[in-house]
C-alpha cells in the first residue's frame, strides 16, 4: 500500500516537529525521538522499496544518520541523549536496560489467564534482546498482526504451519535484527497472547516496553520482509507430519 501525498506531508511535518522538540528539550528527547522513530518506520513500511532514503532526504530537516538514531530508540534500544541532541555520526546502541524509560499508554487486559490487546493500540515487547510487535490491522482495529524481530539462530518451524506463519531473514539494515517470524493474516485479539508465547515471549507484563493508539492500523505485520526472502523449506516438515498422521 503506497503512501499518499497527503500522508507523506503529514508524516514529514510530525517528524520534523518532534525533531525540533528533541533538539530543544533534552528532558523530552528520548520520548520525542521514540515517537519520531516510530513514525519513520511507519513511513518506511508504506513507501515502495528503495524510496525511503530519498523521502527522508527530501522531506526531513535532519540527516539520515539522525533518522536511524530515532529508529533505534523506537525499537527499544538505548541511545545516549547527547547523541539525540547533537548530530554526530557516531552512536552506540545498547540493549534496553531493565529499569530504563518506559512508554506504556495501555497495558492490555488479562482474561482467564490470557493476555489481550486493547483494540486500536499497538504494543512493543522486549525480552532478552528480542522485539515482539502487535499492531491493529487495517481491516479492523480488533484484529492484529503479530511478529517477532530477533537475532541469532533461526527459530525452528516445528509446531507451526506455513499457512499461518512466515519465517524470514531480515535484510533491511534499519531494523536491528536479522531474523523475523510473523503471522500471515490478522488474528482476533483473543488469541494474541497465545501467539506471543508460541514465539517465545515468556513475561508479557514485565516485557511491555511501549504502547499507544495506532489509528488506521497496518496492512501487513511490522517490518515484514519482502516475500522473495521468505524461508521456503517448510515442505519436508509438513510432509513428515502428514506421513506420521497416516501411519498412526
């Protein structure tokens, strides 16, 4: 879904205003940078491949390197305030500290031991360096896309089904992870907690890093790689399952 001219102007205006605040008010720099980074990633998701960098250079009042710093903050990385308020080309991003800043607008709710997101809100969880994203769909704010961005060895597809799950490497350098797993279609809010657990998230309440309203939702899961990069080696596993079922 390509970004419209109006959406492009609105996003650029919001990001530029947040940049001004981040530069002028050090105390608000992290929050402003986080919001700017989130909008930058939103714009990136909606622009055609290869068009994001030119869009940043054409529409924004700060450098591409500064945009990447804001993105790092939005993804739960710690960037020193001095790097957010001065446009230096070096930056050190560390894992988000356990007692660091938290930007939670809605906790979701627990019903019969299962966690459910509030319709219309996005959620970012961080646990052991991995990022778990929950976003409302453009179809209905009560339906959600779910994905995990992580580093290290690829998760085993054992126990998952191809028609419901995508495994892929992440080749976009603006994301601070090299592996991806996500849903193929939006999921009703009742089952979101179970999917997060199947992706490896253990402490839903303790790992919630950020949440806020997200009007309009996303067409696809956040940061979903190009389909040409998806892992295709599911067939042997699914055929083996079929053989086991036939012989049991």
